């Protein structure tokens, strides 16, 4: 589902990560939400918020083995400007094609696969190479919230570097991640999940995939 405005989502508490996988590919002008049902579930109401106007749109989603329609849905919000987005889905269990070396979305999907997919699927596409990164934790990467960021792994492909960063909520409240709050010079920023539950819960941690034209330490300006 693609919106012509940047969006974030809020899932109902009873819709567990083990039931529905959510990924968002977003920039400052548009946002695409990818949902993968891991098991059937009845209708749940999801809130999608326009980050700029703060308007909230309500969606009812459900999953059934009898329905397999994967038609892309485009939502046009008055006043928004759509940007072309790749339709590649960031699904860790899906094998990555060699286009990862030239396609930022596919490169992001490759990074997600390296973190979450079974070892039998872990294979770097041609032209993608591991890149060294210091695993120094900091609270300075994300502005406006107490989030501990730790670079985990990085890969280089041509002029692009993608870094997988672990984000952990250090506060006692829920946080909806906004890519505009990330410090640094990033070409794209994608969250594995954009909702972090309070510190100490099972869903207080997620991953961010940050693509830059320079190594991670240079992109963040030596925080």
C-alpha cells in the first residue's frame, strides 16, 4: 500500500509480531507499507498517520488462506506529491536477486535477510561485500527520543553502503519511529518495525537499515 505522503502506522496491541510482519519504505514525500501475514487473523483496525499533517486514516485488515490477492493499493492524499517507489518487498525469507548492487530497496532487503533469515538463505549477491563498522552504542543517532542505537553489520555495493543498526527503546512509553529524526546523511532509511513498545517488553527493539554514499561513521558525522 503506497501513500503519496510520508506515513507511520500504529498496530492494535492484540496484533502480535508473530501474526503480522510490517515493513515501511519511506522518505520525506511518500511511504509504502508492506504487510506479510504469518498466520490467518480476523479483522483488526490499524491507524495510519500522515507524518506532516497528522491526519489519521483507519484501515481494517484481515488475513485468510483463501485470499491471495497481492494487487498494489495506492492512496492519494489531497495536497501530497507521489514519488516513484520500487515495489520490492523487504521480506527476510525471500532470496535476494543480483539487482541488490544497484537497487537501494533490494539492498535493504538483503540486509534484512542477513539479520533474520535462516542460514541456508544467507548468500551475498554479486557485487555486495561486507564492510567494517564499529559496534559502538549511542543515544545520539535518533533525535527526540531515548533510543539506544548500535551498528551491527554493514555491506558495500558500488558507491552505496547499507548499515544494519539495532534500535532499543530506553523509555517507558511507546515510540513511533520517524526517519526524519535520524541524524546523519542517509539516502534511504527503513525500519524493520516502526513501533517500539516500552523498555523491557518483547518488542522494545527493532532494526534500521541505513543507506549512505559514505561509511556509517562518516554519514553520522562522528557522533
